[in-house]
């Protein structure tokens, strides 16, 4: 073929970015591929809508069959989002012999196995670099550049909205609800921010990363998830006092043939590479037996950063087509590793308790922890004034989650304990 033709499903923010990058960098892309890459057809909801993009009106269509059934279109790029009808469109494209580039983390984290089976059946490419961390290259490095490693850990800040909120709370001492409102006004957070602040967006991304890194199928439902809605300025100040910062982390580890995969706020030491990743930036920290430690940093969302990753995949697919080597990097989930239950997690913990301000309280609480094999590494105790209450902050040594939960169930029922204010896991090693 003389020209490799692309069909684009969706022309929202990211789709517009893809079209811009293909147009602006057309000459360079042609030289890199060895053949021209043409944006041949775009699926839109409304062909008459005014757009901030110069494309010929004749390539716009509201009929998906104009892309999926067109034998001249070689690559389908999906930026519609959602599960249905997107899943049916991608599978039909693959069945029709087309190669697919997608940014759809929701779909991959739930139905990845089915999609990759459809791609492999036709020996087609299915690329998804933009599904995690926007413009940061991470999927292809894990699949190709680090393929010689046995990867042990992938841990990262993979949601820009929550990182922006926690950064503002840390640097300015602002309240969570105040910063959330500001993030919505600036466009960092959606009107309904639950997917971000409850950790679900990050959970979908870490499921994808864990699947790629550890060569085993991990789905969204396998991920333990906690969001940031319970993080307060008090927790952030105590973190500073103890030498930590609080970040929402996606964490995946391969341990003795098992996989641990979770999303939650965590204390990380101030000297950890992830501790200084601020605002809406993302970063992913990788540990392998050969490479040691590496970190990938950059913009995790946005029109052009995400388009950068998508167009990179288009170029990869176009090269494969040009040289007749499509389908060479198929699904790598060839192992079947069990998921570790969260109760069996071994970690350090930050615990904040509001208690009666009188002698013997700390000793009584420490006794309960001791009976459950929870060892205390450090303690802070502050009086809360003349109301007869005090605040106790504890950092434990490494202990199982079940031991902490069992101890707190008893402590929560003690008359000397007013409130268990927060429990936050500590990650990243000692300070």
C-alpha cells in the first residue's frame, strides 16, 4: 500500500489532539514510518458542530461502519472512552483485520483479556500506551525495554487530580473541600470527581500496569482501593513532622509468586523520588532485578500529552504494517499469579487517635497493640486544650494489616478512646 490510513473514533479533547499532532508532524511521521500516514475518517456525534480544528468535512461521519467496515482503513484509533459501544467497535475492528490504538483504561482494566484474544486471533496490533499516565512512556518500556528484567515493583502517582489536591493541601495548608472546588474550577477535576478522589481512576491504571509488569492478568476488581477524602490538614502536618509527605499511590508488587495490587493514600519519606512530584504531574517508579530502580515522570493527562502517546502508537502500528510484522507484541499475561488479600499486607502504619487526656491512656493502648503483635516505632502525643482530650499519633513497625485492624477494633471500643481519626499506610522504606 502507498498510504496507511487511520480512522479516529471520537473527536473530543484527546481526539482533537491526535488530529493536530498528525497534521502538524505529518512530514516527520512519514519519514519515520516510510510511508504517508493519513487521517482518513473521523467518527463524531454531530458533523455540524463548530470545532477548533481544520479537517475536511467529508472525512467526518456519524456512522461507525464508515470506519469499521472500510477495507482501506488500516488503523482504528479509539478515544471515545466508556465500555459500550466502544468494546463492540474495537472487537469488530480487530475482526475486520484492522489494528487498534486505544487510550481506554476502563475497557482494558475490565475486558483486556477479551480484546487481546481478538487481536491475537487476527495477528493484529493492539496498542494502549495512552491508557496509563498520559504522555509518559511506560507501557512500551515495561513490555519491551525492560523485557529482560524480572520486575518486582511498580509504584506511582498516576492520577493528576488527586496529586494536585494533595500538593495544594501540603504547600498551602488548605482544606480538602476548598482545594477540590478550586481543582474543579481550573478543570483538573470533573463536576463529579468521585472516580479521581475515590481512587478508581488510579485503580484501573495500576491493574493495567501490574498485568504488563508481572505477566499475569490483573483486573480492576482485583485492586484494593481507598481514596483521599479522609485526608486532613492535620494528617499532612503530622506527616511533615515525622519526615513524610502524603501521596495517593498505585502500588503493585510481585512477591513469591503472588501479586499485591492496591491504591490508597500513603506516607512516603521526604527523600523518596516520588515525594517531590507535585501538582498535576504523574510519575511511575519501577524496580527490577537487572535495572534496579528507575522512574518515569511527566504530564499524565491533557490534550497534547495524551495525543503524543497515541500518535506514538500509530507510528508503531504503521511501521509494523509497512514491514509486515504486525502482532509481534501480543498479550504477555502468560502467568496466573494469585492476588494477595489486603488483610495479609505487611506494612508500617500511621495511626491518629483522639483519646482522654489522663495518665495511663497510652500504656493501655500500647498493651492492646502488643497483644496483637503490633510494635510501635514512634509516638507523638499532644493535648487538645481544656476539653480533656489529647491526640496520639503512632507509627508502627512492619506488621500485617489484619493485626492492625484487629487491634483497632478493640481500641475503638475502649472508653478512653474518643475517635480513631485516621489510618494511613507507610510506603517506600524508612526515612
